[in-house]
């Protein structure tokens, strides 16, 4: 349920961005913005409740992976890096689940505009803030590089258990996963690069999130093509989350 809910949100982000790239109007947005748009469809309130429950479940699973390490990632540099990513994912998806629940309950919720700016400003105001923000930017670039590596080699397949499907369909699903994870890695690459820029210049307003990263892609030469490719990839990532809901192996191993 968690992976499926995450897939719905990412698919909405990708579809909205694809509409901008194709000149159909609208604007690029992030996950909160996508939930606001989903509220407007028939049955939107019910969908938001389902997504809130699913996202909270996904967040809980990510926090369990980070803190209790049921998959035995270990305490080496690679394992700790993965677990730090799970922790950040758990916190972010908890906030998204609460946003979805508030939107379903009250019919309105305040989208956190420029939240990346405020977060970067808070970091910069800490002792050695620029150094810390640099470390965050480098971490994000590391995550981006790892995702591109995973996508290129289809390393994600080790956690999948495809059964009762043809080899042709299996191949299609692998391509969807590769396109989706590549797009996510590219977005993380842009976000991490701007975090480094914010640290170097000491200006929090340089930091960007998903919506701003998509807008930045649109503003580049051949921007509609760039945005369209990443938007299609983001849609593929949403579909891939749905595939994971059906076929991902979730193993909780005992200490033995």
C-alpha cells in the first residue's frame, strides 16, 4: 500500500510536468502540489485518505529500515549511507502523509512554499553552517550517483520477485524501472548541485526542491525536451513504485 501510494503521487508530479513540457499549460509542482491537484478530481477526498494511510505506512517502513535494520545493511559506510537515506525518506513521507490527511479532513492545507530556502537558511545559521550544507549537497550528489548506477545496471532487480509474467513483459517492466530511477537520480543531481551552490555563495535562496528543479530544466536550451524527458521518467518512476507494490520482495530477517 505504501509503495502504491508513493507511485500515485510521483505519477501525478510527472503528468503535471509533462503537460507543461507539451505546452498544455499548468505548472511544475512537487509532491504537496500534486496532492492539492488530486483533491480536485472526483473522489479526491477519499483518495487523499487512502494516500495518507499508504504514505504513513511507507514512512514507518523506511524508519524501521533505518533504525532497526531488518535487512541487515550493517554499520559500514555503505550501510550507514543507505540507512541515512531511509531515515530522511521516512521523515519526508511522514510529513507528506500528514499533509494529505489534513487536506482530506479540512479541505485545505498550506503548501510549504520555499521550504528548501528555509531549510538551507536554518543550516547556514548553524556553526559551520556552510560546511554542513556542503556535506548535505555532497550526500545528495552521492545518492544521485548511486541511483544512476542502480538504474544503468538494473541493480534494483535483486529485490524483485517477478512471477507468472512473460519475459517480454518482464523486459518492459525493467525498462520502466530504469527510466524512472534515472529521472529520480537526475532530479537529485540538480537539487544537490544547487545545495552546493547555496553553500558556496552563502545564500539560502539558491537551494531548490523538485518543483524548482523541474522549472530549471524547462528554462535551459531545449528546455521543453529536457523537461519532457524527465517528466516522462518521473511518471515511469511512479509506475515502477506500483510494480514494486506488486512484486517487491520485502524480507525481514532475524539476527541468525
